[in-house]
């Protein structure tokens, strides 16, 4: 399949490097400021750019009938606009604040812990993360989703949330529950960007030939929770 890479930074270059393992050839490399029209003819596009560019990029890809995988974070305020463009053009989108397979499994574990402790008022909760100093959103989209997952699971008490940005750290997310008797800590630590790139490529394989808006959870767990 022919792959268009939208955003040719560190993630774009890593996706290019790994693409042959997923039976993709590189059809186009489009960096910020370059025209999305150069993606025409691609079977799928993977987008890792910056928040302000996502809505416009997906709109143009939808007009070209190119399914998109969006790994950029911090654009949730434009989600309705993006969904409308995909549906209007009968195209397809997979999006996620984090394309790491491990993080998505971690999210399931966090939700289950929150559900089990929802009716145990002696347990308070915290959510914390650290990323490299160049990451633009804080808290990260992943941490925001983890907290939302906890609330959806029934944990209605306050969740103290904090973020750090320093150095070149690829990303650690930690959820904790604490009582006078004990502490439960759940933590996911990324070692590199490779997990995000592989997840995005797996999603790109999956979305080919489909229509609609999906989350990465649909790719991994075979269910649609309403993207």
C-alpha cells in the first residue's frame, strides 16, 4: 500500500523507517507548510504535525478520499470539525492521544482499578506524567484521557493531576490510589518513540478500505466505543 507521511519530523522519519515491515511504500512526505495535495493517490496517510494543523490536514485528506491516522495531540477542540469533514466525504479516520499498544492496555488497567475503588472513599487518587521539554501540550492528551477514563469508570472523587517537561524523556504516565493503609501505583514508561510509530502503522493497515471515525481502541480490541 502507498503511504503518505504528513509531518516529516522525528516521528515521520521513524514511520518511514518502519513502514516496509508493514507492507507500505512511501508515496509522499509532506512537512508543515507544504501542500496536502501532494498526498493524492496515497492509500493511507499518517499525520504527526502540530495541533493547529490537524483540522485543515484531515479536511484536505478527506476531500482526497485518503483514510487518515492522526497521532498529533492537543486538537480536541476541533474534533467536531474533523469528524464532520470525514463523514461528509465518506472517508475514514483513526485517532488517539497515544498510539502505544502498551499505553492502551495500561488505560484498561487504570479504568478497572478506578471502577474497583470507586466505592472505597478512603482512597484518594493522583495522575502524573513527564515528557521531553519540546512536547507542546501539558497535561498530555494521554493523561487527560486516563483521567477521563477513571471518571467514566465511576471514580467521582478529585484526581490530583500534574505534569513535568524536561530533557528528552519519551514519556511516563502514572496513576496512583492512596489510603492510610496502603498505596497502589500503576505506571507506564515509554523507552522510545518506536511504540507510537508501530501503533500508527498498525492502525494505517487496519483503516484501509473502511469508512467512519474510529479510536485506536477499535484497532486493538475490536470494538467501537463511539469515537
